[in-house]
C-alpha cells in the first residue's frame, strides 16, 4: 500500500496542501512511480512516497475501504 503526494508546480495542484493518492501496487512502489511525471494518475509530476507493508489483510479490500472512507473528500480536477 502506498500514499503519494504530488510535487506538481501547477497552480491548481500546488495550492492543495492535503492532496494525496492512496493505492495498492503488485510491483515495487518505486517502480510504480518511476514514470510519475508522465502519468495523469500522478498529476504529471514527481511524487513523494510513503509505503506500508500490509500483513494478514486483503490489501485490495483495504484499499477500497480507504477510498470509501475518503470518498467525500475526493478531488475531481481537470488540468
């Protein structure tokens, strides 16, 4: 499981202090974000990464639960 924070300098993004991407990856997170500056899901910018090892839990269900919990705060943005 990972939590990403964009290093974007785009005015619409950089002013959002509490903007994070939460997810799960079957590949190492560093490999997952290697091309972040070219991925819309990473807001086309490098990212700061925090990773968490999940033990004895269905990580995909856990990710869905976290997304559900934060759904009211989810950002929809077009750049």
